[in-house]
């Protein structure tokens, strides 16, 4: 269940070539997602959040540490969720104007909309998802994005609306490794 949201988040975040250069280093991307209708994914995420809240403190800490070691922290609330992902943007990735993407087959289109803005659209096959939206670049250290994402969960269509923002944290990625497609 989290895989679908992470895939949609990373697929959407990665589906554009930047209108301007972004600084290499450690980045943090925060996503607020609202699910439309009676979403099974939203219900399952809320259940997972409740289960995590009911874990003994040491077990919950182990789970949080495992997610944090992968650069992910997640909070799920009624009707939506927020997720923060840290990623390492290498100098080479910055020069190619690319950020980490999900594993799987994704295709995207990018249409400049004037200074600092770009319309984006993506389609991914694993898990099946598609979306479109707009990115606004406020500086080489920050961007914001609005996306509408469609996916399928257990054969049922799901729709989510996502607001995201990215910010540069440091030139050194520390223990966050660059993403690989392997």
C-alpha cells in the first residue's frame, strides 16, 4: 500500500526536467496527498498508522528507524497523508537536470510555461499510474508542485491530488545514497 503512494510521489517528482538548475546535494521533498472518494489506499494507510501508534515504543522506533534509513518519514491522517522523502541529487544528476525516480518504466512530457514554471505529465507501468500537474521553481534551492494522479489498486481506480515542495538541505548527502534504478 505504501509502495503505491511512494511510486506516485517519486514518479511525479521525477517526471520533469528542471526549468533551472538545482543545487546538487541533500534534498527533502514533502508531499501532502488527498485521496478522492472512498479510497482503499487511504483506508489502509490510516489502518497502518493506527497499528504503528499501537506498537510498543521499541518496536515503533525500529520501524521508524528503518523508514528513516531509506530517507522516508510518513504521517497519515484522516482523508490524506503526508510524506517526507530525502534524496541525494548528485552533481551529475544536477547537470542532467534529473532527480531520483521510481523503479519501473515511466515516460514523461514537460512543457515550459514561462519563467520558473513547467507543466508536467507522466505515465508509469509499475505500479500503473499517471498524472499531470505544474511545477514552480522559486530558486535553485526550492520548488513547489501540484499534481493530479491516477492509479489502480487491486483492480480499482484510485485518484489522488498532491501538493509537494522540495528544498535543498546541504551540499553533503551524508548517509543518504543516490537512487539507482536497479
